[in-house]
């Protein structure tokens, strides 16, 4: 492989350009915003790790009047548009701030984080206090907002902090300000999860409405986030407002990697042989009319391949959050949701109405909202209409899991949910049946548990192995799954050292319900032929051997 300098975790455009990191040219976004998106306020929503912060950093470096960015953009697509560069490059005051780190267990701690962000941006623009053009009252407010230790600004000062800074910048430069706000909805999302949503909403709403509504210091604004929060909730009174979501078809090539991008990356890295794995794991997102890859995953995998050419694809995306959206969805699940999840996990699609105008306090208020969240945050994507056998009903979307990585996230989250849920279920009758050799009672109890599960892998062996192991997890037993015993590997072995007993389970997946008795017998014969029990006979008084046949959400247990 060619040794590319992969910028994993770096979203600062200037750093990438100045230090020679590999960059996929997305500067066409600048021209599209200026020539096609004529709105005063543009909201761009994409899932996390699709290059939003990098895009905003690139915009800031291009427009900011305090920078000299010509060398950074030399040779990039935007540099070919000489007239646009002459009019816009480093010609405008820019206020660029991000809310991605505004978080806290309480409103007070989150508000403190927000004040620190505001203080940092005020200190960055401390030159505005030089000279005598600043009114005394504005100077006092500025100094209080800039002092993160003892300034103690009022709530009103906080809510009007952005518009005040923009007004001072406009007065200083004699030009209106380009406002760039990255991850605008993070504080509200965190507040919703931690119980102080109304308080944080009031603050963010105040910041946004004063900065965006009837503000003559505003040239235009670009805002990014994960969700398009309902206009009446955040962007109250904002006129000339447009949003570009994953259902739109305007700016999609600038957030994520297109197939053309990935082909060029693999060519530059001299690793075209990995194209199929990368496509299977990280492609599949349908944004508007475009198919895109998750750039975070592609770059992480390339970095790992440079270190180890035998590296397998991994779930890099899941490590950037706790995937609590899926978990809360599963906890909410009724039978309707469970059936739809099983359809998705078996490679199918579901029909669902998508609501893109949401408020965080109502995300879990309906099944429709929950499916919408999974779609808007990148856990599901739309099926192309041309790939469907029938026309879509009006206002409905066909949703599917985009790729192998997200499939794995669903599966591991469901497995963790089952392991934790199983510990709360009454398993005493089941355990008694195991240790007393009552196969019929064990069959009855396992069937009851199977009906509570959400299956994946289309009911294949991995699902049933995980189901068996999960039943006994956290109940004080030692559980070996697919470990070498005798002359082969038994599926699950449950050891109870205190009770001086062992239970060996060999599971078979039946292709039909009628085949279950025969498969049970085959499982028991395998235990006998491969001598799975032999190594335990000297150490335990009781060794019980069970053959189990599974068919969908049915099982049959037989004992040797």
C-alpha cells in the first residue's frame, strides 16, 4: 500500500492542508452555497461522522477576513472559479462556533460548558474592544461574557451573546457577518436525554432567534446538526430559511464519500483489492439521489490497513457513541416493532412514514418518531424506488439497514439487551428442568423465552448459540460457548461447580418444523460420537447432555 497520511479524528481544514494530510476535495460546497442556495439561513443535517465539522471548518477558512487562505485552496476545485474567489475568499468577517461539547449531567453544568464556548469565541475576537468605537455598555457585557472565571453573565446576556458579537464585528469591518454554527442540536439532544430539556431549549432558542431573525449584521448563516428540529421550536421567526436533509438532493456529495471518491482513494492508496469489503461494510447510505460511504469508517479502515494489510473491517462508527438510540428503541419495542426489526435484520425492508420535523422532547412519543430517528441518524436508509417491486404508497418510505457495520451494531445491541433482560426474567423453572433432566419442561420454558427475543441472522446458528448462552449468563454459572471439548466443539456447556454438575447443549437449526425431532437425535448422536461429555465425567457427579433443534421461534429439547 501507498503510505497516505490519513487524517483520522482531524476536522480542522487548515491543519489538514498545512500538514499534508490526505484530503478528499469537497470545496465545491462553497460555490453551491453561494450560487444555488440563496437562502439567508441554510440548515444542513447529516448523521454523525459524515464530515459536517470538516465542511464548516473549510467554509470558515475560505471566507474569514482575518485569514490568508489562498495557499490552502490552491489546486482545489473552488480555485478554478477565479471570480468567486476574488469576491469571497477572505473578504468577510466570520463567526464560527461549535456546540459539539456542550454537555452535562445537570443544566447548570451544561450551561457552564456553553458559557465557556461563548467565552472562548469572545476572547478570540478581543480585538473588537480596541479603540473607542465600542459603546461602554457593550464593552461591559463583552468583558463579562469573555471572563469565564468571574464574569457571571446574566441569562439575557448569554441569549444575546451571538448577536452582540456579530454587531460588533459588523461595526469593526463595515461588512455583515457570515455565521457558521456546527452541531447546533447537541446541547438539546443531551438535555433531552438527561432531563433538563426545557431549560436548555430556552437558551438555545434565544441564541438562535436573536442571531438569525431580523439581524442586519448577518450576511448569511450555515448551520449543521443531526436533526432538523421543528422550526417553531428553535428557528422561530427565521425567514428565508432552507434545510438540506438526507432526503434532499442538493448538497449530498459534500457530506460523505461518493463512489468516485472511494475509487480515487483506493487508487491513491494502492489497495483496490479491498474495494468489495469497504463497499459491503461502509457504503449503502442513500442521501437524496446519491449513494455515499461513511467517511469516518473508510478513513479508519485505511489507516488500519496501512498498519496491518490483513486487518478486517470493523465497526468504527459505533465507537463514537453509545448507540443509545437503538437501545431505547428496543426497550420501547412491542410486537409490531419487533417484527419489523426482524425483517430488517434478515435483509428485508419495511414501509414507514418519515417525519423530518421533530422536537427532542417528543422523539419517543410514537413508533413513527422512533423509526424517523433511526433513519435521520443513519441507522437506516431509504431503498431506491426503482429497486422496489411495487410503487410506494403516498407519504411512505421503504427503509433498510445500509451496510454490514450497522447490521453488526443492531445485532450486538440486541444481544446485550437480551443478556440484560434475561437476568430479570424468572428462570428458576427452566434451571430446575435443566438439572433434573426434564426435557419437556425445558422445551416449554425455552419456547417462552424464544418468543420474547428479537431474532437476527434470519434465525441462523449464531442467533441460537447467543440465545442459549444468554439464558445462563449472570445466573452464577460458568458458560463456555463453542469451546473445544472431546473431539470437537460443543455449542454451549454450562458448569455448576457448587452443584457438582454440568449441562452440555448441542444445537441444530432445522429447515422445517417437521425435521426438529430428527435434528434433536442428530445433536445427541454428535455429543456421543465426539465424546463431549468425557472430559467432565471424572470431575463432576452429574453430566447431562441435551440435543436441541431450533426452527424460527420454536425449539425442541431431547436428553441423552
